[in-house]
């Protein structure tokens, strides 16, 4: 048997998150195909929102998507507000984790170039645990289930060019020397198999219109990356309760960092062209033609 050369293996491609700054810090342009990726964070950090916006971007490219709603919290209205075509999205809601994971394995075997999202790892309910009464304990069942699933699906992701995005909750645990550490559900095998780990956290800064809070600032940090040397790199994102993470705000920050926009007094300029106050410029960036112009200037 002749062993193929490394040069014959295709380069990793990715699905854009729709957020230019985040795509940049991933080093590959977003969520990679052929690999396991994880987005973790505490409650209300924006994990599901970011996943849904990534699905919306994938659908624009004609990529089939499957969403395993292990939390049973799916909301069509919210998803559609973020740009998801719910008529084209497969949503799994099954009582036992094994059923949903087996369906994902079947998708990975029979289809190509699919984005699969699990929301969330901590909500996966093994049959062994579900069939016991509430007072019984089943230690390690979930981690063992996830480990078996990942061993099966990882080669299928690579061979059939799928992307698996796993959302995960964070909690604090006490380490060996009494220092709190950040832990996630799913056991050590998930940490081993993931190629990219994006951690979302709130910065503590709220976004306001007058005195009304309409969103918040979040930090996205690359905590593991086997695809590009961007580990520990981060970016700041702006979340709107109505629109999700704002691509216009991300593009604005990218333009400022690249020197395309310059602030003089309270106003922003592009070279000698006066653009106006920050809010006006971000509203301008919601227009596709102007956004594409700025993206071209950033890349130049």
C-alpha cells in the first residue's frame, strides 16, 4: 500500500462567523471544516447567538446545517432575527443524548460539507442517567459518552469535510492548591479532540442608547488553536439584544486598528472625508457597499 504524501491533503477551509475581528483571530477565517471546535462561556455570554450567526453565514454559502438542541430551548423567532433560514435548518430535539449523537454520526457518514452544532455539551442526557430516578447518581456517564462519540466522528469530519461546533458551559472549580480554575463539561477527551477553543466572556461594559441598556461588550479569546499561531489572541465584540453580535461594530474596530478610520475630536474621518460620530459610522457600515469598501481598504 502506498502512503499518500502530506501535500495531497487539502488545506483547511472555514465558515465565517460574520465578525471580521473574530475571523481574523481564529487565523483561518472562522470555524474550520474537518475539525471539532468549541465555544465556551458562562451563562448569557453569547455562545448560542454566535453559533446561530455562524449558521446564518454558512447558509449564505449554501452549506447544510444541523442544530442539536440538547437544551430544548430552540426559538424560531430569535434564530430568524439573527439571519437563520429556519426552513433550511435541521433541528434535533430528542430525549436521550445517544439518539442525537447517532443522528450526527449518520450525517457525518452520508453527507459532505455540513456544519453541525451541539447546544450544549452540559445538557446532553445519557440514557443510563435518564432512566434512573432523580436521587440516583451516574458518575462519568456523560464524559464517557462524549469520548466515544468524538472517537467515532473525528475521522468522519476530516474525510467528509464537516465542521462540528460544540457549545459548552463554564463553571469554577477549586484546583489542587485551592485556586479557582475554569472548567467545562464533557471531560478531558473533548479538550483533547478540539482543534479550536473560543472562550466568550462579558467585559462588564454595557451598550446604551440614552439611559437604556441595549447590549453589552464581550471578549472572544482563542484558548486553543491547532490551525494557526493565534492562541491567547483576543478581540472585543459588541452584542445587541435585538441583533446579536454586530458585524458593523467588529468591522469598525478592525478599520480603526488598521488606520482606515481616524478620530479627530469627537468625529471620525477616513483620510480627509468626514464620516461623523461613531454611531453614524457604524450605521453606515451596515450598508453592504460601504462595508465592502472598508473591508477592501483594510486588506490593502
